[in-house]
C-alpha cells in the first residue's frame, strides 16, 4: 500500500521568509496529491492540490511541485505571514470519490513576526 | 468549495455511554465517506470507510462493534462510539470526496472533540 513520508516535522521561519515542506510517496499508482492546513481544534482545510499530469501549480503565495520520477512533491509558501502558522499535511492517493488518501505525519509551521 | 459539516463539534460523555457523531455533505452526494481519529500532535489515522447502502470497511485494529458506522443516505454518515471509555477520548474527523470536482477533492468536517469522563 501507499506510504507517505513528510519532512520536516517542525519548521520555524521569520515573517516574510519562504517555507518549504517536502513529501515522498511509495505507490506509483497514486495520481492525486493534496495539501491541507489544520489549525488547532479544527478539521484540515484543503489549500492546494496537484495531479500527476502536472509538474507545478501555483495559487498566490502557495505553490506545489511534483516529481513523479522521484516520487516526491513539495509545498512552497512565499512571503510567510503569522496567520500561516498551523500544521500542514500532505497526502497521496488515487483520483476518484471512493479512494482513500494516505497522509503524511504533518509539519508544524511557526511564522515569527 | 464543497462543504462537509460535522456535528457536534465538542461532546463530553460519561464512561459507559454511547455518543453519535454526524457527518453531512452539504452540496454534493457522497457514496463514500471516511472517518479518522487524531491524537494530539499526530496525523490523521483512518478508522473506517463508510459506504452508502452497505457495510463499512474498517481498518486493521479498529473494533467494528465499538465504532458503529451507518451511511444511510448519500449525504449522511454517522459514527457511534459505543460504551465509551476514557481511552476513546480523541478528535474524530470525517471526510468526503466530491465526485463532481476533477480528481474528487477531499473535504473535511470541522472535527468532534470527544471527552469521556
């Protein structure tokens, strides 16, 4: 089955700096890679996702890159702000409404003002 | 985007009682919903996959008689924690994937903080 590794487990940056979180996956059949942001006491919120037929996707300050050959994908947050502080999870799985997603262990991002 | 609503957000119950948690997809139909458990500072652990009109599929190590799942309609799945004990205290989260959106983005409910005293 799929296995997702996520690094680092904690990340502290200064406001305005960039933050990068990396994930690797094991199952070459996975073709859908979402990223979630979870604030304390709340459910995860989808922030960006990428599909296997795309190498990079950007949405304002957030971007995700995918290297299918190496089976890794990364989240990039530029110009970080204190409100970006949260736990971020990557996930991998198949497209389709009935498939489960496998999650990484999460990265706690702290943005210091 | 699609919305998944979970209720209640917080519940405290006495040991030995049962608690029901509801998960609704508000603007799409979900034949499949997923139930997760999350311990403090840890990732989401899949407990079971809820299938509309059929039995749920439980992950290894999850007691099906303790965590009863019912998916009676295309917009509602319920998780009942039976004979709850303090060790069942946790954050429970449901998820559903919207079949109408591309690769079926997965959306999560707000989560339910269960405390068993």
